[in-house]
């Protein structure tokens, strides 16, 4: 959509030429009608034709001027005495006056129709531009919506360049520019749009605004429209207009864009404020959950350490080698639990900070699973553990340390929530896409379906979890999800065929070279 063109100076010359041609044609036609075979007595109405044409083409003034010229031409050439503006016959004078009245009215009505048609076209263009900008700002991200809407309005308003800046505490920042990468024009003079209250039209006021940068082209004007929200100025819409300040329609389009940008930027500020408040709220909730969940789990092993150490320090207790070893074993187990809890908290911090950088390599799945089971056998007790992993499976692509931590957390979760003699099974299956699924499941009480989606949320404990089942701050499965995501592994949870919980890891395999595969 192109803006309405400005009326050039030669338009007046064109209107004058059209009026002369129209009057000459009407005069010739009147002469033929009155002196020809038809012998029409009064052919003055023929001059209505150029009047209507001039009014509908060039406006009300041209129509009225053509009406007066038609009156004078017909009086001078066709009324008696001819070649004089005097009128001898009163009837002819009345006819001429009526003709002039009708011509002026018809010309004015034709001009009003033209003006209304032009106004309707302008309003349609403004509505289309407003709809386009509203749609862009509503459907696109603000970072992309501002340049797109700016380019659209710059084209419709007929400005050669437009850019948007937002005010910051010490300076202003450019959000978008239709000529990004080019130096921003600067000048000591800028035309600022002053908006009047009510329905009064806005007007441009020349002001001095020191600004660095090259001067606009000769004859061009630097424009500024304030972007406001809630009565405060938050930025500016700038433009370079060729030939001085723009007319009413382009001004409305630029003001419309400034208003829309003010609403969008204010809405973005509110959204960011709400997001910051939500982040702060969740951070406080996370800290509270950390204190609540960890305090008891730390207090339990500390109480065991203190009790065992107190027995060793009691001077009245008889020296007993077995009792000393038993107390030292309890202290070591409690310290191990504390170390594991602190390590998980540190792992969770690394996950939250995005500091994990996995080193992915090819590993034999059965070997790494058997090593994890052997390491955690004391925690698993005398429960039956079934490892159903095909030795012919291709290697999986994981980080050895992170994957071992995942298996450790899953097995400790089994030991904590599925007390003996509940069974544990670790099985693998091939997927159609060539990957491998590893399933770790137990025969414990399981987890209600309504709580499955929350198992990977930090500091969320399983329903019915008790301190006597070992340390459990509710972060084990959160660490599992974080480590798995870092390695590109998808994790799913669901009910187990053994009656408890099943955790499924979707692993990617590695194609070995033919020589290594044969070996």
C-alpha cells in the first residue's frame, strides 16, 4: 500500500489546462447545438459537463471556478448583445443566474463526493495499516515485530528512514532501524509531534535537539514522536521525511505506530516484571525446600555420628574391639551418606547453572551396568537383582562418569523406596531406530500415576517416604534428569511389571569400524 501522493505545484497548471480544454469543448458543443439543425435555444446546461469533470477530478475550488468561467463564457458568446457581458433580455439573465447556481451546486456536490471517496480510501489505508501492525505485534516476538511493523509504516507513510529508540538511565538504545548499519542522521533541529487533547489534530513543532551523526539530505526533515505508556515517555519513534513535515495522513500513521509500540513495550515490561517476580518466588521456594528437605536428612547422619563418637569417648565404657569397629563403621556410613548428599547438591547446582560439559564416548552397556551394581551392592542388601542385557548390543554413546552417577542414583532410589525382598531388574531392548532402551525397575510399592510427572522435580519426595529408609532429599531423580538431558538421553517413568516403578533411558548407539566390531 502506497501513501497518498502530495499535490505537486504542476497540478494547478494541469487543472488550468483541463479547464480551458473543457470550456472550449463545451463552447463548441453549445455553438453546434444552437446554430445547427437542432436549433436549441439555450445550450448552457452543456457547461455542466466540464464543471462536473473538474470538480470530481480536481476538487471543489476547481469546480466552482469552472462554474463561474462557464457563466462568463456563455454570457459573452451566446447572449445578446454578443461579445459583451451585458444581458439585454431579463429571461436570459434569469437563465444564466439559474445556470450559475445549478453549476455551483453540482460542482460542489461532485467535489464533496470526491473528497468523501478520498477520505474513505485514506481511512481504509489507515485501518489496513493499523490491522497489519496489530497483527505483527500480536503474532511475532517483540524483537522481530518492531522491525517488521516499522518497515511497514515507513513505507505507508512515505518516509525514507525510520528507527525506534528506548530511553535508558544514562542513554538511549536503538531497537530497530529500517537502514540498520548506517549512521543515524543527526541535526540540531528536529520536528516534534505535539498531540492536542481531544479530537484536535496533532501538529509538528520545530525544536532544537543536539545529536551526533550526519545531517539529513538537503530538504529532508528529522521527525520525532514520543513513545509513551502510562503517561511516561519510554522511547521515541524517529523518521526522515523528504520535503518537510509530512501531511495529516502520514502523521496519523506514524502516531499510530508510536501508540502501538508504547503498548507493546509496556506489555513487555510488565511481562518481564512478572517473570522476574515469578523467578524470585520460585527461587525463594527452592531455598525453602532445600532447607526443609536437607536439614532433616543432614541431622539424621549427624546424630548417628555424634552417638557413635560419644560411645567411643566415654571413659567408663569397657574397651571392646568389636564395639569400636562397629562405631567406626556407623560413623563411616553416616559420613558416606553426608558426602553423597553434598555431591548431589553440587551436581544439582551444576545442572541449574548449565555447567555440564559431557565427554561422550562409546561404552559397553552391560559392563558399565554391572560395575554400578557391584559398587552399590552394600546399599542394595540381599534383594535379588536381575541384569538382562544382551552382550551383543552395540556400544552406547554416553559420558562414563555421568552415566555411572545416573545408574547410582537409580539404584539408590530402589534401595530407599523398595525395601527387601523387593526385586530389582535392569533390562535392555533394541529400538526400531537402532537405539537401545535401558529399563531400571523394582518390585516396591510404586508411585501413584498423579505423582509421576513430579518425580523429576527437585526436592520432591515419593509419597510415604520416611527417614528410616535412608537419606533422601528428593534430588536424586532431578540429578538423573539433568545428567541425562546433558547427554541427549530421554528419560521416562511409569509403572513396572514387577509392581513398582520403572525408569526407561533412551540411549543412542555407536557404529564401530568393521575391524573393531569383528574383534
